[in-house]
C-alpha cells in the first residue's frame, strides 16, 4: 500500500527540531532581556512568563539548559508573533539609541580634536548651542589635558551635547 506523498506531507523530524531550537533561541533572548523590557512585552501566557522569570534566577548550567528547553516547549503552544514584533521593536530602539550615542560621540570627538574650528559645525547641528560655552568647554579640556585629568571634562562635554540633542528633539516634536 503506497501513499501519495504529495497529498500527505508530514513535517520532517529535522524540520520540527529546527523549529523547536528556534523557539528555544527566542526564549533565550527573552531571558536575557532586562526586566523593564520584559514587562513592556506583556507576555500573555502566565506559565511562559513564570518560566522566563525562573530562568533569570537559575545559575547552574544544567538547570538553566533544562529550563530553556522547558521555555521552548511552552512557546510551542503560544502565539509567538507578538513576541517577535516586540523584540523587533526593542532591537529598533537599541539601534536608534546606539546611533544617537555615535552622533554625540562624533560631535564630542570633533570638538576635542578641532577645537574652536569645530564650533561652527556644532552650532549648525544644534542651533541652541552657545558658542561662548563651547569655547569654555574646549579651554577647560585643553588645560585638563596638560594636567592629565581630562576624563571628567570629556564627560561633561558629552553631557552638554546630549542636553543640546534633547532640546533639539523636543523642539522637533512640538
């Protein structure tokens, strides 16, 4: 008795294992998330949420591995699309945050290397920037470099640029 393979095509064991491993990896990502982001995801399945919370507490390797397998098993019965969408949103926020920090670091580095010549660039980027204050930051930074204690001044300059960025973003949203 031969069956028509095209009419009845079960999912292969390899395919099922790949799907289970993918769910387990997704569960691992959930366990690694900070509590605040995990709470924002609003996971509907309480068993899954409790399993994730328990996995965050487990320190033993074997126990954590078994708990991750349990999370993968629980995820088979849960609609994972909302979880995937929430993770994608978190990833997007992380990328945007990293880009924001890179812009600020770049501006800070321009100021520290070019000095007064970079003030025009900074004012173009952030119109609310005060040239007098920027010159003061640069002067303090240069004198601190001579003494070998420039880290605090570099941090303060970064903080000032961050405030300028925040003001500019507030103006754009208003």
